[in-house]
C-alpha cells in the first residue's frame, strides 16, 4: 500500500517541478508528507491501543490464531483511511495552492476544482473498498478520514502558507539559518556577518510584499 499512497503524491509533485524547476518545493512537499505521516500514525496507533473488533471478528476467532485475533481488534480508526486521506489530502492542498484555486479566479475554474478533488475521490474509493471487504465499518473510516485530513492540513501549514486565503500558498516557507557559532565566525572573519544575515535575505521578498495570512498571522 505504501508505494501507492506515497509514490503517487511524490510523483505528482515531481511532475509539477518540471514546470517550476524548484527542488526546494519538492523537498518541502516530501517533508510535509513525512510530518503528516508521523502525526497520523501516532494518533492511529494510540487509539488502536483501546481496541475495537473488526466486522469479521467472529471469523477471526474461528481461526484460533492469536495473531489474527489480535489484529482483528484494531478496527478503530481505520489505518487505510487515515493514510490515504493524509497522503492524497496533502496532494489536493498542494494542487489547490499551485492552481490558486481560492485566491485567483480564472477561466476553467470548475475544471480546476474537479482536478483538485480527484485525489480525494481516489482516497474515498480505497477507503470504501475496505468497508465492502468487511474489514471496517463507517465509524472506523470516518475517524480515519478526519485524522488523515487534519494531519495533512497541519503538515501543509508547517511547510507552506494557507492555501485557502494566501496568494503565495504555493511557495515553500523559508527556513531561517541558525546563528553562526563562534568558531565559525572566527574562521570566516569578515564573511561571518554575511552568514548570520542569510536568513534575513531569504525572507525579504515576502516581507516586501506585505502579505499576511489571516490564520497564521504572517
């Protein structure tokens, strides 16, 4: 499942870079994907400790296999729903920002909306297949969906601006460089000040535009 859930979003983000030519953008998307997975899997694992029988619980009991029965008590929340909505939800946010879906009206706007919703539709299809296979009920997949979407949105905000109301939402957030240590300043001499001020130069374009994010405050 991981090649599909992670490979497709990473491949789509890489194809976008053919147009923009920015490895930093792809790096931030991959970083957001890892961070979202860390948050989603943490919530899912902790909630699975409580345990809830799967719909096919009695069939698992009939096998007499302890491992099969133990795995059968991890129905809530659905891990597949959480992971698919996390990865493809993040891809949808990425496409919304790239297409400026909520910040700029243009021709073919509805077609862009449909394009951005395709990843979520794919996630919904994968999720419902597990309901049809009698491995989860609707409460399981709904909880997993919410965990995945919340993790994706939070991870996106860590690495990009808010895609719902920020003009520069498609631009990766800059990471300020840490202050140069004393030994490095002594080694560089006159160039030490340039190293210390590098992070300020990175943020200068956004500051000059005076754009503020209503949700994030900057």
